[in-house]
């Protein structure tokens, strides 16, 4: 009689079966598919996004058998008091196992045209929300001796883009936090890593006046001559969230088709 091992049981149930995942920006261009893939692997996902139409689209695309494991949190990340209260309630129930800090805004114009209020807003959404989410999850992760923090940075940190200064600044802050958290939290079995997406065809590309020219620009810079898909990002996130990535921390994984090879 064949006995099922823990590994084969995990494969049958999904690699993230029983894991509770907090995911900001979960209904966006890259988040939508990643959320579906997390659900397919058995995770319970707390999907935080302020866009009602995108949230409803994610709900509609969620298979019936996974619907009970999807919790849509329609919130504005600038309302920090409400965010802290909501997350405290979620974490008080059971620990959050995985935090994916993905939400971001990306205004584009010359640096000198930004007001200080606009600069602060980008930092508030892109960085301070990650601080709040990670702080909410940390006690539970520490108590159970297991946790995964995944910050979404950006290929723009390589310096190849103009007119995105506050966005690039915010992603640099996330990379610094990734490494600081990796060093500080590792003793509790918590890893902290970042993913730097390349130039994916999402809503962010709408800021470009010449879409076809931009598409060719992207392909000319990539080693892999196709555009990235949300599945490419999902695969990286699923790996870093898994047990198999337990000895990887403090890293910034470029998912960019070979654009940046440093």
C-alpha cells in the first residue's frame, strides 16, 4: 500500500495550501493573474485594491471552487488608519504567511514639475503601505517561525527612464527595506525578497505617446524577444512564496527577459 508523503500531499493540494496571503494591488495588470495562480495553488488571498471594476473582474474570473478563499478588500492605501485597523483584524484571526507589497502609482513628468504633495503621495502609496502591511504580519510570522515578504520593485532602478523620479525613489526604498528586513527577520524563519519586473504590457504603458515604438524599444533591449506576461511574474512570486525558497533572502530577482544582467 502506497503511503502519501507530505511532499506528494502538498503537490496534490497545491504548493500554498493553507497559506494566508496579503496582496496589495492584487487586481491590477500583473496582480490579477498572480492572484488567480495563488488561489490555484491553494492559498487564501486577501486581495487589496481600490479599483472597483478591476476587483469585480477578478471576482468574476475566480473559479467557483476557489471563491471562498478570495477576500477582496476595496481600500485606499492613503487611508492609513483604516488600513491598519483592517489588517489588525485579519492578523488577529490567524497569522498572515505571505505579504506581497505590489501596489504603486507612477505619475510621469519632469522632476521640477512635481509638488511636494505629489512626491509625498507616491511615497505614501508605494512605500508606507508596505511598511504597514509588513508590520501587521510580522508578529504572526515571528510566532510561527515562517514567513515570506515579497516586494515588487522595478527595472527603472537601472536608470534607463526619465520623468519617473518619485516612482524610482519609492522602488529604491522598497529594495532597501527588502535587504534590511532580510537581515533582521531571518532569525525567525522569515525571508524577504524583491521582484523587479521588466517592461510588461500593463496600464503603465499608456503614458507612452508611441505604443508601437515603445514595444520595439522593449524588444530591442531584451534578450528574450517576446513581451512578458503576468504568468511570468506569477511564477516568480509563487516560487519565492514557497517552502523551496526558504534559503533565499535579501535578493532582487529581475523578471525582465534579460534586459538587466547585473
